[in-house]
């Protein structure tokens, strides 16, 4: 929900990007879209985060787990007259949502989804249960390995499967498991693991913007993932399917997401299965932007009190994205 100050169209629109890290492109796009009507301020816990040097101003902040962290962010918002704030890491999304009232008191809009949806995005088992309950195709999942073994014996699932932390991101500690012996070893050495059916199909990424004022889905960009690296899309190609657009829109509206989200989907034998949701800019978002889906503009419109018009699929299919390394050089 937008705060009252957001409708002041004469006010400079200053954006605060938290945990900027290596997301230089996100900083670039906001600066380009702002076009001198506001500033981009970035934060990170390290001076070796390259994206902060592309912002108009940056702050080095403590870890989000440190006491007083949110007060530090509020101080920055007040000092820099911030209009909208967003984070690029999953654990911070819930923290922002939980403190929405404090930000609203300063006239700052959190560009993100409600607290319960941020938490559900972190808890993969909770996400699975929501998807299953609401009738969406998804990978079967188990927290109890004995229940999984029963499902194997009953022919409901077969190896290989994925074993991953129930709460995690960036594909950290994910194992592809081919037998019971390996499964037992993993469960003996780590708690809160979940088992997830292996979806043997084309992986798809969707970059979606849900209007902060109307709650309507106004932009969807979809891509087939060709190659992954460290949990992020390394190479991809854009495509369009009205059936997929309709599925994404129905899912997003039913769940209640807001702002920018990133959805992982699989096409298994012509059937779309929803896998995960990140209620933030995903690492592959630059593909959407460069193809014509300027979600920064949609955010700035909302911060000015303007409702965005629906424009789903407004991009060209067959556009390839290939990531490559760049350098940021800073003198001491």
C-alpha cells in the first residue's frame, strides 16, 4: 500500500537500493529512468560491492541480523529524503515488510510484497503446500524422508530428486540425489532439509510487475533458460505464450504479490509447473529491461501516484541474453 506522500508529483523521487552487491545494472536502470528527477542511493555491508559505486551516493551498513539495523536504514531514508526502498536479497524482504509502518511514517514506500508472502518465498515447503492447496502444478515435496521412501515404494516418485534446505536461496546446498544411501547421509548431517521431485523439463523465468496501487499485473516477461550459473540465469532467450501469461496472472493475483517479482517455472511435457518465487528483482531481470520491459518506470509511476496501464508481453520473442564478466576498479 502506498503512503500518502507518494502522490506528491512535484517531489524528487529518490530510490534506496539495499544490498546492492553486484547488481550494477539495476542501479544503472534506475538512474537512467530517473533522468535527473531524483537520485539513487545504495547500501551494502562491504566496500567491495561494485554496484554501490555506480549509485549517486552509498552507505556501508551492518548486517541485517545486527541489532539496530532497521533504524540505520530509516536514518538513511530520512537523511536522503527517500521515496521508495527495495532490497535485492531474500532475507531482507521480510524485514522490510515487517517494518512497513515505520517507513510509511517517513513517507517511504516499500517496493515489495506483504510480509507473509516474503516469508512463504523463503520457506519452500510452505510454498509447495500453498501451490498444492490452490490447485497449481508443482514438484511433489517432502520434509520427512520416510514418507518420501513410502512414495517411492508406491511408485509415486522416482530418483533422481533434489534435496535442499527448506529455507534457502541462490541454489546453496542443493544436491541431486540418485539413491537412498545418499539421502540418508544428507539427512544425518543437516537439519530442515526437504526433498523435491525432479522436474525434467524446460526451465523458465518470469519477470513480473504488479502495480502497487491497483494490484493488477501490468507487465510480464518470460524467458527460456539455456544455462544457469550459481543459481542465476547465465544465458536465456525470450518467448511468449498466452497460456503461460494467463497462468502467471492468475497465480500472482490469487497469492497477492505486489511490486517486482521473479518466478521460476518448468515446462514438463507441455504442462507448466510453478517452482519458486522471489519477491524482488531477479539476477536475470536485465534481459527483460533490455527487451523493453522497463519496470523501473512502472515503479516511479507508482511512487508519483500514477496507476500503470496493463501491457503484458510488450517485448520481442527470440531475444537472447548472454552474461559476461565486467570489472569495477576503485582506487584506495
